[in-house]
């Protein structure tokens, strides 16, 4: 088998913690694939590394080599059983916030009605996270807040998504050059993986940028229809429809949700994994 880098979102992509069921054989098949020495695994999550480790323990997930955490604003490498923070990445994204802190940016948004700060363990140096009602006029808030950042010399990225299990809107404010997509491209650069041997899997709003990029991407079958529609449209606009695979189920008898959908899409791009899966 040729080397392969699998980058995957966790919640409701690798972790079957959504409303739909996962095929019972999917977890063991995925574990068997990533146990192959040529398969390299990176988790790409909104969670910080500690919460990723909790998920690994709680859901008995395979141990990855890399964790891109905090929606792309932190990166860790696992070496000989220990995590090493890849501080080069933080040094690269830090200038976007012009020396301002997480709390400084929170102060700039304090008067925006409808935004509620998430819990302390969901915040980080370069990740400012809010809850909001799904009825919030996202475009209006974005237009109102953007000039404040410009005035402060801050280049910020605002990522909006929805947690369908609780019907809660989520907002992550990040350095403009930090995102799942940018972090994955940086990791590909560091590890020497290219577009021909990297596959990304995701399900929701903060995965969208990768789903519509030149990186081969899989949208799992349990994704919301609105995400599927946006991904299909934006990938077509960007000319990357061939790099977006929509899992539909039926692969090896699985339903296309979560790991079953991931395996279906990975096999679509990398038929070589079929041999590893059918052993
Ligand atoms: Mg997700």
C-alpha cells in the first residue's frame, strides 16, 4: 500500500454522536484500515487537544499521529507516546490578531446581542467561541463586527456552524490564516503528503472550506442537507466538484454515515485501500 494521509473531523464524522445510526461493522473496519503502517491519521476538530484525548478514550478511537485542534488554530504531533505542540503553526497565525488576546477580542464583541460565550474549556489562545440562536441574522452580525476588527488591525475569520443535536448555532473567531483548510495544507507541507495521497472527511460548517477545496474530501452521509447543498454548490463554483465525494451508503453493506461514509469515500479516491479493508 502507498502512503496515505487521512485527515478527519471528529464529532459526527468519525464519532457517531449524531441523530443517525452507524453501521455496526464500520468502527472495526476503520480501525483495521488505520492500523496499516502506511496510513497516517490526523484528527481535525473544533475540540482542543485535551478534549480530543477525552474523545479518543471515551469512544475508543484509534490514536492519531497529529491533532489539528481548535478549528485549525492549534497543532500537535504525537512522538513516542507524547504530544508535542507544533508551535511553528501558532507563530505563523499569531500576527493576524495583531498582538491582541482572546479576551481583547471578546471585549470587542461584548455588546453583540445573541452571542453567548462558550464554556472556558472551549476557548483557547487563538479560538474565541460563542453559542447563538439559529435564528440570529448571521450576515448582519458579520457586517457589523468586521469593521471593528479592521480598525484594530485584526485579521479575523468568523466560522458559523450549527450543532444539529442541540439545534444551537456556533461561532468561532480565529486568526484569518487559521482554519481547518489552512492547517491541513500546512500539515501536508510538513509531512510531504500531496493532493494525490491525502483525503479529508467532514460533516458540517467548519469543514466546508476543506470540502470545497482542491483537497480530496468526503462528506459523510449523515451530514445535514443544507451542508450538502452548500458543499455541492461551492465546490462546483470553485471547480473542485471532482474533489468532493458525497457518501450515499451501500459500500460493503454500510449505511454511509460516520465511519461507513468515510471508508466509502476514502475507497473512492484510493481504491488501494480495498485490499486492506477486505482482509
Ligand atoms: Mg463535525
